[in-house]
């Protein structure tokens, strides 16, 4: 991993953490839905992965966002679910291949990988941090995160296309 990838991960991780701190609590209080965290997370992750195309970038984005989130809101340990999901997405995109995910199969693979990783985050958050009394509650929470993951991935597609136009890749 080179310095450009590390800087990219730091910028997008900080963006995710700060926007999550400033906007997500209001959205959650208003709707009681976890979509905003997934949307900002996946836009940050896919943007950084597109720019860098290096293994470990998604993991560093998730770690940076976790550090920023915990620094700004010390009790927000639920965010560890997003940390694990970032590592998983990083591995998944690397395994599938950056070119395949972002160029050949972007319209299918970006939403698919986004849904799966957000569902994983929701599963971890629901199981360990939400105090649900049944598996149905945990699975419902995971499903809600999957919907947020789909929304985030669909928003990430034009963002990545804009980066492509602007940065020329």
C-alpha cells in the first residue's frame, strides 16, 4: 500500500466519521431507521476503493471512521459492526477484482457487495448492541441495514462515475 492509498483511506474515513457524527443521529431519531449510516459508509468505502484499487484501503477507511466516531462519540461501540463490514467489503471487492467490480459489473456487483456488507454490519450491531430479545429482531435489523446498503451502493455508482470523469481513469 502506498501513501496515496493511505491518504485516500484517511480522507474518506474521516468524512464518514464526521458526517456520521453530525447527521446520522438526527436521521435516526427522526425515522428510527439505520439507513443513513449505511449510505454514507458505502459511498465513502466505494469511493476510496475506486480511487485506490489496493487491498487494505477499505479496511483503513473503516478503521479511520471508527477512530473518528469513537473520538467524537465515545460510547458508540455499535460502530464496530461497520468496522467488520468494511474489512469484509474490502476483501470481497479485492477477491472479485477491482476492474470487474467497478468497470464490467458495476451495476450489479457494487449493489450486491454493498447489500451483503451492510447486512453483515446490521447483523453484528443487532446481535451485540441493540438488545433484541429474538432472532427475528436481529434479522430484521440486518435486513434494514441491507436496504440502507442498497441505497448507499446505488448512490455510490454515480459518485464513482463522477470521480472517474474528474480523475480520469
